[in-house]
């Protein structure tokens, strides 16, 4: 890598006395900075010439892997193509330079974007009203649960504190319920990965139907499977007086296929940064608008100052408009087709723990996964090659790893989501590399176990990196 030429740290490139800039001549005579404001020692800043600085940071940036330089099949996180026009739209000075305290009659355009985006989200989900205030998916969950809590309280139903969450749920679901001051009750999944209705009935009977506040569901669930029993579940929960919450973080498989509002859900959130294309690596930015059925909008709480993450809303609206009513319907079917194509092409060499056969049907009708699916490592377990090894070896071939070791339902989870945006050629390339790695695991397992070989940094110790991060140059020097 080029980067090695230039060293890994700007401090290592420093040469005493080098300088990459010149300050204008001092026009203030010999003004003395008050002593108490001065450092006792000079700051230890790297001293480099301008080209060295430019090359150092340019080379560092080239070590970043993103959707713009390669396939990024991260499951449960929808890292999709982010059209550059969205960035241009979000950066238009007429929008970007607005101040949230400006008089409202000077921000009519921004207001219109918010109104129109909410209207589009209502149309796409079958719900009645949306708030754009939440800053992320988890924040949306909290907002939605606050709506549910306030709804029950408005009816004097203060004993409704139980939130039922399937064991396959994203970790933010139980966390949000806890932050909202509600109690979490877990319900088991069947061996096919969907909610176990008998277990759900038992849970309701145990907690008492008049204490059920809500059921939170992710659909398609974390295994990428459509929850076929939603009508039954919805009836069970509504009959108790509880509300149905839909985790729509990854809504792309549903676009053009089905709407949460039509399935009987009362409250949901959408991750605009996943489903509607805002780049969100490294923790942000995001937006988790919450939608509700008619009558619940009066319970929307104030969860953020001003108007939420407006630039994310801009990108989402630009994305929706660029697809248009006509093409947005293709999103769900394409996401589903791409995921199933990979699953079927690789399931001979990777373990597919949930094969999608519907047990109660005599003919082995294949149940399709939706936008993503989960392998449980390589099929041939005798090689000793783990999911971690496969993920690291993928980096050598220029692919970002899928989500690994999540969901926790399997030991060697490898969760793949191609998204709707990828061409068949790209997907075929990924399939070929995954097959090749499976072959290497048999013929040369050490090669895979010691990967990556082509990246600037080899395998880091994840635990040490998390427990004992060395994040400053001084810390690093002290370690030596
Ligand atoms: C990503 C995700 C969340 C959380 O969204 P954040 O924006 O990261 O807070 C919740 N549920 C599911 C299913 C997700 O994939």
C-alpha cells in the first residue's frame, strides 16, 4: 500500500523545523500574550510540509471501505447506494443555511419538504401521520413507545407496562422499552425463525392481558423472513387492548409489496438513513421518523428541539422523488430477488440453518427470504474455518464483510443483505468469491484463518481494541 511509504501517523512524518504554511506578518507590534494564557511547553504538533500532509490524509482516506468503492452486504443495516444528487440537494444553500429560529414565513420551502415527506411516508406505510423529530431508529422506537404509553395513560390504563418482544429482535427494541420505563417480556421464535403463536398466547396469559402495552415486531424479521402470522398476532394483541409496534428500520423489502398500516400496526418507525439512502457509517447521521394510525398523533412527544435531522429528511425526499411512484414499487421485489439469488447460489457451501421450507405444507414450497438472510458459517465444519475467518478473507478480495455473529440465534451467523441497488454482475462476483473462500477453507485453511493479507492492517484483537483502545499518539508512545 502506498500508505506505508508515508507512514501511519502524521507524527511519524514530522521533521523538526518543517512547516507547511506561513502566517501573515505580525501587525500588532510586540504585543505579549498574558503569561497565564501561555503554555508552559510548546504543543507537540507534527511538523510537516504541505504535500506530506495532503498525501498522508488522502492515503488514509483511501483505506476507508465504503459503498462507493465496493460491495457492502451488511445485513440488518442496509448500506445502500447513496445517489450523489441527494447530497447536492441537501447542500443547497437555500436549505443548508436556514436557522431553526428563523421566522416561519421565511422557511416555507423547508416546511413543504417536511410535509411532503411525511405525506409520502404515510402513503408508503398506510399510516395516518408522521413526525420527523427522532434522530435515529432507536430514538424512533423510544418516541413510538412514548406514544403508546401516553395513549394507555390517556385511557387510565396505567397498568399496561409490558412490551412483548420476539427473541430475534434487534437489541434496540428491548433497550428502548426499558428507557421508556416499560417492562420487556420475551417471546420465543419457532425453529423456522418466526414468532411462536403458542408461546405468545402463553406470555399473554402469564403477564395478564390487561397489562400488555404493546408488541414490537420487526418484519421482515431479523432472519429476513416475513412474519406470516401477523393477522393472528395482531388480533391477539388488539383483543387484549395492546398496540402493535412495527420496527421498520429496514423497510426496503416492503416498498411496493405490503404496508404496515394495512397489516394492522398502530405505530412504527422508519430509518431514513437505511431505507432511503443517507450514508450513515460510523454512527450517523440518521433520522427515525415515527408514524401512527389515526387518533394517535395527539400523543407525539417532543423528542428533539426544532425539526429533527433536516438534511437526512432532504436526502430521503430526494430519493423518493427520484424513484417516483412508478419505480419505488420495484424496491421491495428487487431487494428480495437479490437476496434470494445469493442465498440459493451459496447454500450448498454455507450452512442455511433455516431452509425456508414451510413445515405444515405437504409440497415443499420454498418460502422466500426477504431482503436478507443468515448463514450459520461454512457447511463443512471440519475445516475449522470460522465466520470471522471468512469475513476477514473477503477483505482480501475487496468486499466488505457481511454482518457477523448477529443474530445471536446461531453460533456462526453470517448475515447478508445485498440491497436492491446492486447489478447482477456485482452479485455474481460476490458469489464467486464466497465460493472460492469455501474452496480455500478445504484446500488451504491456514490461508483463510490468517487473512486478511492485503489490507494495511491485519487482524486486530477486537477485545483488546474495545477494552483498551489506544487512540492518541501520546498513549501509543507511552505504550512502547
Ligand atoms: C438499525 C436498526 C435499528 C436501530 O436503528 P439506529 O438508527 O441504529 O438507532 C433498530 N431496528 C432494526 C431492525 C435495525 O436494523
